C-alpha cells in the first residue's frame, strides 16, 4: 500500500511539472505526459520500474474515453458514419499497410516481417488522436468525424490481422491458421452476443437501478458494465476500446446517460494521462542507444510513410482543403494496439523478442512526433488559420 501511494505521488508530481510546461511551450499535454514517463521510468531516473502493471491499469483511461464517446452516439449516427468507418477506414488501413510493408522490404527486411509490421503499424493511436481532438473540441468537425471513423475501423481490422498472421509463418502452420480463424469467429460471435444480449439486459437492469433512487448505483453499474464488456472483448482478442465503445453505444438511448457521462469524465482524464506516462516509461533507451540509426530510420519511415498515405486519402475524402494536412499529421503515429498485433506476430514466430522491443520503442517515439508536427503545422503561414477554422466547425 505504501509503495502504491509513493508511485501515485511520483506520477502526480511528474505530470504537474511536465504537462504545464509542455502546454506553455505549445507542445500540448500529451507530449508532457510522455516526457514525464520517460524521465521517471526504468530508463530514466528509475523512480518507477513496473511498466507493465502501470500500462495495464492505465488502459482503463482509453476504455472510459471510448465508453463516453459511445454514450454520446447512437446506432443511427453510427450508420450515418458507415462511409467513414468502412470506406475511409478500410482504405486507410490498406494504403498504410501496403506502403509501410513496401518501405520495410525495400530496406532489406524479410518480406514476412515487413508485411506483419505493415499490418501492425498501419494502426494509429486511438488514445492520442481522440485526446487531441477532444482537447481542441474537434470531435464534431469533419476532421474529427473522419478520424474517429478510421480509428473505429482500425479496432475492428485488428481481428482479421491477428487471424492472418499464422499464414505468414515461415513454416507450415495449419494448426495456427485454423486457430486464427477460429479466434476471429469467436470474436465476431462475442461482439454479436454483447449487442443482442446487452440490449435485452439493459431494459430490466436500468429500471431496477432507477427504482433504487441512489445515484452512485448508476456509477457502480456503469463501471461494471464497461469493464465487464471490455474484458469479454479482451478474452476473444478484440480491442478493449472497441468493447467499451459498444458498451457506451448500448447505453446511448437511456435516460441516465448524462449522469453516467459526468461521473465517468474525471476518471477518464486521470487514467488517460497515466496511460501516456506509461507509454513514455516503456521507451527502452538501451535499444535507442544500441541501435540509434535503425530506430531513427524506422520512426521516419513510419511517420513519413503514413503521412504520405494519409495525404492521398485526405484528397480522396470529403475533407476541406485546409484541414487535410492536419488530418494526415494527426493519424501519422503508430498505435497502442500495434503492441498486440506484434505480440501475435511473435507468437507466430515471425519476429523475436529483440525485434519486438525495437517496434515498441519506434511506436512510442512516433507518438511523440505527433505533438511536435502539429506545433510545426500551426507555425506554417498558410495553415495558421486552419486550426481556428477547424475549431469553428467543431463548435
């Protein structure tokens, strides 16, 4: 208990120092959290060393964020976004995966590894992108709606990605192939069961809670609901954030959604900050010191490759011209779910532990580039008006 309190003090103090400084210099709060994590983590001052447990707890921030977004939406609005989700999202994943795989193979990476890495790194950071959009009140703007649709598709796309990885195994893996498709079928079945059973259960449970007349019961139920569904999704190798979004979507039409949303918001903000601190802590500076050129080349290849693919996509979709550069920068980093896909690639014997550690560093550093690139974007004379115009659209 004492160690937990000490760690909490360290996290809060680091955030209190780093985040205001980062915001003051124009880098945004996310980069401040990342720097704070790098400084206090096992490769910095070693004030906190248990990165994995912190990362596991902090993922609740992403879960609650997606839950709140789901509450604010409904099935009709989701259906209206089908073009953004399946059209733009499918095109983004295909473009980025193909381009990144081609870049890696061109640099001499074995083609199987290149394809697996292309799959994994085509996914952007849901936590980072949505946090930036919310901070700038852009979720309802065209750039926010397009970005959210693509991120939602990415969570869904992780299912076939993981199922296809055994096909890339260097040796025949019939058992792996069959188990991959079985896992995908289980995931889809679980998703359907949650939607069907969840809508039925909510009708009765919410009535019982309303009769109790106790507001905190709503909070207890909401936490049980979202964490329970997120865990069910995790069991079948689906993204917990996708499960949280579905949990919120099922509550979107209920009368208690506003109370639940206001109760969840403080938890979401704190845990989301903790997630970015944990990502900063996960940067292995020994890998960076031993292979600086490799890491630098991979980070540049990832960010530039995704940026080019996203600029092409931005010109194809219905985004205002002045928002396209912002959109491409916003989604240009690697995402937290890349760790899951690359972990599955390791299980399929496509990569080893050393390569996985390099990918982890590359993804974390690519996240740090996004606030820096957005700052540079704001400084460009031609785009200084764009953020204000985007924000005006979002209000």
